[in-house]
C-alpha cells in the first residue's frame, strides 16, 4: 500500500484475492493474505435523528496503513506473471499499490531506505539553514529610507 490509511472491506479483499487466484490458475503457488477484515462497520439510515444509537451491522472491514503488505505469494513463478496478477488485484482495491519482492530496500512510511537515506537520517530533526550572507548589502540604504 502506497496510499495513506485506507479502510478496505472484506468483499474488496476477497475480490482481490479471487483475481490473483484466477490469473494464476493451474500454477503451483501459495497465497497468503496478510491482513484480516476484523473491524465491524455499523450504519444507521439517512436522515435519522441524532441519539438513536450507532445503527445495525453493515459489513466487515480492515484498516490498512501506509507500506503495509496485503498479499504475499510463494512459489516458482515468473515475476512478470505475478506482477500482472497483483496489478489486476490492485486495480480492484481502493488506493495505490506497489509490487515489492524479497531483497528490495526497506521502507519507512513512504520513503525507501538506501542511496544515502538511512533510518537515523529520517529520525533526526530538520536541519537548520545557514545564516544568510548580508555582506553584499552593506553600505546600501533601504528603499524606504528618506534622503
């Protein structure tokens, strides 16, 4: 997940899983779903007055954080076939998704570590800018000073 926090329903998760299974039909693999829809969503009707409770049960959902892995696949498959299956599943789910594989650099939030970016540099506070050099303005009068 590359997008900010999302709520994905159990039906959407099942739809994404079925899409992957349909694309990889006949191949030897094991698909793991790394999140579970374990949050109940309750709704009350439109135009109902305040104070009548939270409503009746509607569906199960899951909160998905940034850089959370939704589906994991193991097996001896060609990478392009797996990328295609995950792309099709990502199109059926809300939010933006990215394909990652074993050996990719780790991620903190939405920032990939590597190429000089370390966990310590991300945890450190913002660096202050150097003081501006005012030597080139010495001797000049401000524009608003009367002569």
